[in-house]
C-alpha cells in the first residue's frame, strides 16, 4: 500500500506543479482526437444516415462491413497506416510518419465505421414520414437527408461523444504511427505505457489520472445525451 499511495502522492504533485510533458501529451491527445472525429464525421454521418434512410441496394452488406470494421484491432489499423506512410509505402513521399497527422489518419480510420454505424442506427429509427414529407414538399434527396439529420441530432451527438471516448483512449495507433516522441507525438495513453515500461509508477499515474478524468467526462456526457435521445 505504501508503494501505491506514494505513487499517487507523487502523481498529484506532478500535476499540481504543471508537468510539461504530461500536459503536452494531453493537448496532443485532445487535438488529434477532436480533429480526427470531425474529419471522419464529415463523411461517415451522411453515409450512415443515407444507408439508414434510403436503404439502397447492398445496404445490408455495407452495414455488416461497417460493424466488422469496428472490431478491427487498433494496432492493425496502425500497421496499415504505417505501411502507407513509411518511406517505402505509396504515400512515403508525404513524410507524415511519426507526426500528429499520421495519428489523425489512423484515428479517422478508427472513428469512421463507428460513426457511420451509429448514424445508420439513428437514421433507421426515424419516422419515415419525416423524409416522405420533405420529398413531397419538393426537397431533393440530400436536403431530405439533412432535414432527417436535424431530427436525429441528439443521437448523433451521442455518437460523436462515443467516438471521442474510443479515440481518446487509443494506444496502438498512437505508438505505431506516432512514434511516442516527447513533446511532439506523445499522447496520454502512450505516456502511461512509456513510463510504466521505465518502472516509474508515479509518472505513469499522472497521465493516467488525466486520461481517466477526461474519459469519464466523455462517458457521462454520452450517457446524458443518450438519455435525452430516449425521451
């Protein structure tokens, strides 16, 4: 117990004294996560809603593929991105490996199937009369789709928060394509892994506390928004 409480006290001291490495890792985690989810949502949400509202030919196979993609291990996603961005890969000339941009690319791939699948579920549960009324009034299919997305805004907010929690706590992608570089690409999860590997329990606890706090906030917001959606 002395080891545990000693580590907790030292971790709190590091946070209170503004440990630069830990807070920079927090900033990198937030930046990459928010940017990746926003970019993924621009395509994933309309695509998933389109599948749920219009049910085009092959939509069942596409929804199944999205759900399979959600279960792909993050380290495999990181491996694929590494293959594309490495110097010998097709996008090696961009020199993006071991940068924040590489982490964002990996997180976009992680968030896309989750957001698309949740958007599909939200759109499929809507009253079909919303779309039919919009079409009857002369709206095009895409305008009707946007109108429907407005009706499902609470469910979509919950989807965004769920994707935030998934990406923010991600480790495999951050290490594989980010390189865990100090004050550059180190995230909160990769900081924990590094410090624990060094045997510095207190230094691992400090980012762990921040990760737990921010993930808990995202989870509580997701729960609250999901309850609003059920009313």
